[in-house]
């Protein structure tokens, strides 16, 4: 249902709820649009008038630093008005339902909601009940999906390894509770990755995940052998009910990326992590920001990717032909805002 709900009749983005169901040309178009934002001259802090007059509300029912801040920066750099709803101080704390919150905010003429929620399917619920002129952007829902994280991961990989058909990617750690893993797997499959591996203890590998086209490894050294990209995942202890691991120390011993393990791998192997990082658990501290790590690049690229998605959904112009605010020269960007195919 995701593909029909989040796309218009002509295949453009209407909402962004999941990577599942999106075509390779559409994913490529998003990445290429993000590339134009990232490459535009003096792009740091530069504003584009594409969403001038639009209002974007960040509705985060879960804690977030990177995702919330990069969504806010992305919207502001597109010249949108941005509101950040403090959930603890909102009427939801008094018992107001999600639907009542949505309809109340719609009455304030909001154009887009960026939603993070602990319940899988929350973004779909909002999209099903949103007014026709209101867009929903999923910033992470339960264990289900985190589509913009997958997009920024693909963007980061593509900058270093543009041919996905030659890539073996190992996703390591808490696969069971990770919405990032699911979205990355869908994106990698759609873009044609040669091999996708999931690596972790048996208790943290979901049953039937092989049906997603991945190979399962329960030994880290075997799972990393021949990998071009290592995508580490945070242990999501807040989602764990029961004993999944003897201890975080044992997890680090068996599945943590250490200097010693990294030294055994070819120097061109790339290391990624969506953050926040548990140092000394899934990754050794000085490996996190070492020369092979792309972790800070992932954070930076999140802004351009989220700008691209917002512009393609809400942007009324069909070209990035206008000038940025405060810039007297014409933009060098000739991409397409709103051209989602």
C-alpha cells in the first residue's frame, strides 16, 4: 500500500513513507536532486526560495538530534516557515489523539508534517487521514521504516562507490529492531547492489529476513570478508523486551568493529553508522571518526537529501533556475523540483 499512498497518479512523490515500492528511477532522481543542492556553489547556509510561503511542522514523538535538526535546516534553507512541536508540552500529553493533533495543525494551514513516532505505521496513519494538500514525511516509525536515512546512506555510498552493482554491503548489529536496516535493504536492492549481508547474533536477526534478498551471517569476521561497505547499527535497548544479549561487553567482543578487525580489511572499505553511536559497543571510539569512516559525511548529506525530498514534494517550480536569497548570480543548479520521475 505504501507505493500507491505515497505516489501521485503520474509517479511523483506525494508523501515519503517508505523506500519500499519506490522505483530505481525515482530513487536516482532524488539522489541527483540532492547532489545539486550539495554541489551548489557556497551551499553552506545558502537559502533557496523553493518553499517560500510553505509551513513545515516537525512532530517528533521520539527523541532525536541529527534527524530533527537536519530536517529543520533543510526546510529553512528552502525558505519554509518551520515549527517544532514539543510533544511533552503539547495537548497529546493531555490525551489528545494523533488524529486530533493532525486535524488541529491542518487548520493552521500547515503544508507538511515531518513525523517521528515509536509506533510502526504512524506515518501511514497520518498520510491516510491527511487533507489532500498536506504532505507527510516519515522521519522514522517504530521498527518499520526510516526512508530519508536510507536515502542519505545511499547518497553517501554513491559519492564514493557510484556503481552499486559492484558492491557488497554488510549491515551489522541489531537488525531485529532497526528501521534503518529495513529501509537500507530496500534501497540497496532497488539500486542493484551485488550482495547485501546482515550480520549479528541470532537473537537480533529477524526470522525470514532472507526473503528480503539478504544473506545472514552470525559471525562478524565471515560477514565482513569481501565487503565494500560496513553499515553498523546501534543496539536499540529501548525497544528490547527480554534478554537478547548476555551483555553489551560480549556484543562488542563478538560484533563490535575494532581497530584490530578493521586492520584486517582492505583500506578502501567504508565504515558507516546512522548514529547515535554507542562507543565501545558497536564500534571502537577512534574508529568512529577514523579515515575510513563516513559517519560525519552521513550527517552532512542528510541536509541535502532532505532538501531534495521536500522540494520534490512541495516545490511548485519545475526547475532550480531561480537565484538563492542574497545571491545576485543565477543558481548553477538545473535540477527539477517537483519532477519525481
